[in-house]
């Protein structure tokens, strides 16, 4: 594995997984490639959590803005949304 780069092939990532986890824990992200294309990233958990928090904040602001722009728009419960995704009747769950 080449320590000069922050990119590794899937095969090398598999062979050096523990080392890559140690690097992530120390703050160094690693891009994993397949056929010279970036396909995944092993990142420090703090970076991942910060990205999730930022995305949650962004989506919440967008939802608030949409609600202000369309105050009379129909709303849906989370169970209705999930049921629509899986083609089920709301509140019934998977059989």
C-alpha cells in the first residue's frame, strides 16, 4: 500500500483494512477505488457525524422553507411515506 497517497485499490484496502481504520481514527481519510474510479471512503467518525449533522440541518431548513412557501400543502406522516415507498397500507407494516 502506498502511504504517499490517500487512495487505495479495493484489493489493497482489503489487505490493509486495520491500517486504514487506524489512519481514519488518526484523522486521515482514505478513498477506495475500483477500476481507477473512487467508489467509497473510509473517514474519521467525527467527519462522518459532522457531515450527517450538516445534511440534517440543510434538509430541515429546506423543509421549513417549503412549508413557509406552501402553507396549505398536504403533509404526510413518516409511516405514510414509508408505506408509499414499500407499497403497503399505512400502519400495517410488512407481513
